[in-house]
């Protein structure tokens, strides 16, 4: 007899801003997305190219790939909505002191500016919600898969170019046909 489990999922708890469901990728700015995904693709491309083209030792390639990936994670991923991982580590290790300044909230111009900031933030949040739909995630997944396929083809092409030697036969049948003339 099969057991049925009741799943209580509160839709408010699901973070739709996190690509691929990864919490550290939530609340990223465009620059952070470029840093994170750019360093991940550069690290993967370097690893493939260094293995096939430059024939570096695996340990050296792996260490360099981890370093490149770590840089992207530190500056491209977020610990919370306001802090990247690097900023969070800076706060933990260096414990900066910030002084609070009291500003009167009765000033009408300050209140108007605050209302404008809240409205701008609401518009940005609404735009982020629209971009986090299934269609937007599907487009992002297609782009990632296309980039992976492109890098694989680029790596194979570089490997083929690196194995080509001028003046030498590239296949035994070509040599046999030339020899028969």
C-alpha cells in the first residue's frame, strides 16, 4: 500500500527571484549576474581548454578553475538581499563601525523623497517578479545550454587545431592514396 504525503507549501515562502532555486542567486543585480555566470563559464572554458589544448596537469587546472569559480561566487552571489558574500565576509572579519545619524522625519522634502524611493523599489520588485516567471527561467536555461554546447564545440575545434601539424598526413587513407600515384 502506497503512502501519501500531504505537502504543505506556502507560496509566499518560495523565492521566485532565485534562479534555479538557488538561494544565493536571489536578489542579484545585473552586474552580479554577469560576474557570477561569466566567471563560471570562463572557469569551465579554461578547464576544458587547458586540458585539451595546453595539456596542463589536472591538479593545476582544477585549482585554477576553483579560484575562478570562487571569485564569481564571492562577488556574484548574495548572502542576503543587501550583501554579497564578499561584503558579508568583510563585515564578519573586519567588523566596521558605522555611526547612526538622526534625521528628522518631519521634513516634507525628505518624506517625498522616501515615497519616491519606495515607489521606485516597488516598480523594480514588480519587474523582477515578471522576469522570474517560468518563461523567463526557461529562456535562461536555453541560454545556459546553448553556451555550454558552444564551449564544447569551441573546445573540440581548438583540440582539432592543436593536433594539426603542417606537412604531415592527417589520415592514413590520404597517405595511401597519395602513395598510389
